[in-house]
C-alpha cells in the first residue's frame, strides 16, 4: 500500500496548515536554556508591570512618564502633535489597574503592549515550571510580516492619538 497521501485523505484535518501550526512548543532537549530565558522574561515583564502600578495615570492621557523623572515630550511644543509613543505609559498604568477600555482609548498600542507584557509574563512563568516554551512558526509568520504589522499598528495608533488630542496638548 502506498504511503503517499492525497489531498482527499481522510486523515487530513481541514484546519491543518501545510506549513504547520502558527505556534508550537519547544522540545525537551534544552530545558536549562528555556528556564534561563524564561527567568529573564519574568524579571523584565514583572519590573515593567510593577513600575506601571507605582505610577498614577495622568488624566490628560499623556505625560505619566514624567513621574519617572523623564522630561516632558517636546513634540507637542515643536510640532503641535503628540509623538508616536504618546500616552503609552499612561495606557500601561491604566491597564494594570484593570481600566481596560480607558487604556485602549488613551493609547491603543500601549494597551496592546501592556496585554502582551502580561502574556509574556504568564508564558515565562509556564516555561519556568515546565522547561518548555512556545515559539512562533516563522515559516507561517515571517519576521518581516511581524515588523510590517507592528509598523502599521503603530502608525494607526499614532494617528488615533493625534485625532483625540487635537488642541489639548502644548
């Protein structure tokens, strides 16, 4: 009997992609390396979220970062518009307080990054305990596509921030 499979083979799942799953778990070969990387991810994401908890979200939707001793952004005074990352710190501070809708309306990209940070924290904790991590199948989702998608989302969020802050910055 031939081992060649046809497109009508009963064992094929209609949801199976020819390049494999979008996400997959690492094997069991290098658990020590996975745990080292997971430790780094857990420390960094915990620090980001902890700092966000310590900050008070600015009611204007921007300048929360000045509580960290950072200078106010010069974009509004120089260009009359917010910078591409305007409101991200505020959005993080809102998200860690469970104010999800307000976080998204303040800065959509900041809200998505805050959720991604929390997701990476959970995946890092999982990897610490199991020694296995989740990876993106780069045959299906190439780094170039991820970068282009990130740039488009950043531009869209920036455009949104420009629209909602017209006349209120400066």
